[in-house]
C-alpha cells in the first residue's frame, strides 16, 4: 500500500524556519521521483521542488530558490523540505508527491515539474505571519 505522510507544518513568524517531513512506505521510494508542491485556496497548485531517483534536486521554484532545500535521508524513506527565511507568501498547504518518472532514452527518468505525479500525501499547513 503506497503511502506518503507529511508532517512539520505550523505557524511561524516571518523570517523563521521550518522543516517539513514526508515519510513514504509501501514502495521503492528512493528510486522514485520525489516532489513538494504547495497550494493556497483559490489558486493553482505550485511546484516547489523536485528530486530524481539519484537524490539530485531537479527543480526548485524561483520563488523559493536560496531559501528552501530538499534533503533525502539516505537510510530512511524520508524526504525533508528545509525552509528558511519564510515570508507570508509561503503560507500554503504543502504536499509531498512521488512517481516512478518517465524513462529517458539514454537512461534515468524524467522527474521534472511537468511530471504527472500519481502518489500524494494528505498535506501539512504552513502559515507565516
């Protein structure tokens, strides 16, 4: 049973930091494409960052570059989103997602932002004031 569970959200002041966790179970998470998305009610879902099956960050949204970092625990099926210098525009529900990715002709798999991720967590709320 594929499962993704997020945690670590909360309410913080502008300028502070938070670290979100995504715990995966039921599949070979390490080899999957992994991502964090966020969504504000009434707005389109926004890709925050994606990581390939080799642990390389493939995409980071311009709005969070230099402030947010993806970290994969090498020994556990856990993906962290480390967030620093938070501002009110970062307020959203944050979701982690995973997908096998699209095989590429010369090896590896496409794990970019346009990938249609098929596995999602329930979300964790981040509020910055």
